[in-house]
C-alpha cells in the first residue's frame, strides 16, 4: 500500500467519521477489554435466551460473539454501513461456532426490518459516527418492541465519543426513556426503554 493511502487510513481511524474497515485490527487490540469488555457490554443488555437483538456497527465483531452466546435460542442481527466489517464480524462469530446471526448492510437511516422486531438494539463506539442521527433514532424506535431497550455504549479514546448527557438528550427527544447510566464518564452505557405508544 502506498504511503499516501496509509496516511489517509490512519487519519480516518484516529479522526472523526466512519472508522475504516482496513484498520479493524485496532478494535481488537489487547487491553481494550480493560476499558470496555465484551462481558460488561453483554451484562448491561437485558438478554433472554430467545431475544432478538440488533447490533449497529459491529466492526470486527469484538462485542458480537459474547452477545450471540447469551441468546442461544434467539438471533443477533449485525448491521453495518461497510460490508467488509460485516464479513469480519460474521467470520468471528462462525469461528466461535455460532450460527444464530444474520447480517444486513445499511447506513442506519432506514432499517429494513418490520415494526416491533427487536427486544434490544445496541451500539458500541458507533453513535458519534452516525451522520443521520435523527433518522436512525426514529427507525430504532420503530423496530424496537414495546419495552425494548436501546443500549448505547461509548468509550474513550474513540474520536467520535459523545458524552452521556448528549446521548440521553438525543434518545429522549425521540420518545425513549433513559433508565440506566452505567460505568463512568469516559466509558459508559446508557440504556433507554421504548414505552407503550
Ligand atoms: C469504531 S467502529 C466500532 C465497532 C464495534 N462496535 C466496536 O466497538 O468494536 C464503528 C463501526 O460503526 C460502523 N458505522 C459507522 N457509521 C454507520 C452507520 N451510519 N450505519 C451503520 N454502521 C455504521 C462502521 O462501519 C464501524 O464498523
């Protein structure tokens, strides 16, 4: 790869905007679990064994395996704007012996699912990358079941990090009720519930 291409990838990886799939290895760096482990993310989701769960922006699948393991009778749907990320996360799930998953390429502005499909939707270090945030949240509310949970996790050093106050205000503006803020200022999860319409 040419030097200019390498520099461009590095600047996209450490700058704001969609994280480039060519740098997905950075998402799997040893030590990341000390900041936000897969167990922590899964523990913060309300997962029944038969739950239907949507993960937006799985990237390399760092968090996908643990969640899919928790829903052996359910299904994890992975949705990412980059097909190459979906290929990587699907490979990771298959390597872990899991088949209870599906993939969908989309930018999140419209979610190609029926109303009231998912028990939970989660995203980790993705919220700040989504350009059309209002459209995404409208769609997330539509495809969540009543009493379903939208779980947004953010942690540093993500360049698109959004503070918990901002995330709570955004989800509340779309009719969701923030019910939990877990973790601490620079590595947290906000869980918000869809009430009855
Ligand atoms: C920083 S990575 C995080 C990956 C994974 N969640 C993790 O924490 O390891 C951001 C991911 O969100 C995806 N993404 C960014 N904008 C998106 C959008 N509008 N719709 C769907 N996926 C998006 C990127 O392609 C990338 O896979």
